[in-house]
């Protein structure tokens, strides 16, 4: 018989990557991208739409907490409009469109 713990693990397999889609003030887009990139490469930033201020941050599961901490600091101190829109996870088809 499969234990409940094993069933839970099988229903929630480990993720290879985390891909957050973030909306920011377009005037601060480059600054925010550079700040995240400069924090020891915790995430790979990609501009999805410069005019709309949409960024993707691709990171590993090990760095997610650090990325959230950096984004929280940016929101508090530099861009209160920063908003995490979506987590695309390992859905590469949606991530590259």
C-alpha cells in the first residue's frame, strides 16, 4: 500500500524551474531587471513587453525565496506598482510566447 506521504509527493513532483511574470512601472523596468540580475544571478530576467512593463524572471526552486525577497524590497522601496501576475512554472510553451 502506498503511504499518504508518498501519494502527496507523487501528486506534487519537484519543479525544474519557476517562471514568474511580473508587471512593473515601464519607466523602472530596466532598473528592476538589473537589480534582480545583479543579486548573484538568482534569476534570469527577460522583458516580455517594455511598453506594458511586463518582465519574466526565470529561476530555480532553490532561489525562489531570494527572488521574492528582492521583489518585495523593490516593491517597498522603488516601485509600489510591482505585481506578480502569474507563475508559468515549467510551461515552456506559454513562457516563450
